[in-house]
């Protein structure tokens, strides 16, 4: 089901032109998203890992989008907030400042 939805996600990205995309549920979403990225001739660059989360720049259609790949909130909400989420938010802020 998730892989079948990815072309629709990219249609939404094309229309909305977001600066940031946050995927919650990294274990289930990352591989289908990356496959669709390749199918759409997009690139993921500057990928950083943060204790189970990841951050990358999605380059597609002359647009740079910050992509955060997080586990489902039920996995980190209480125990990993400071260790995982705060560093990701900090890096998002740094990347937005570069734009």
C-alpha cells in the first residue's frame, strides 16, 4: 500500500513545493520513498544519521527540500526527544538559515 502511494506523494510535493518534509515511520516509509525518489530522477544529498533518525536534502525539479526521516512518534516521544528529535530540529534550523 505505501509504495503505491508514493507517486501521489510526489504529485503533492510538485504542487505544494514545501521547504521541509517530515516522514514519521522511517522503518516503513524510507525504502519506498527512496525508490520513488530514484524513479522521479530526484537526488538525496547531505544525509546525516541521528540515533535512528535521518536528515537529507531532497533535490528535485530545481528545488531543495529538507527531508527528515523519523521513527513513528510512539517510538521516541518520551524517551528519545532530547537525544534524537532536538538535534534533528537544530539541523533543520541550520539548513533553513542557509536558504
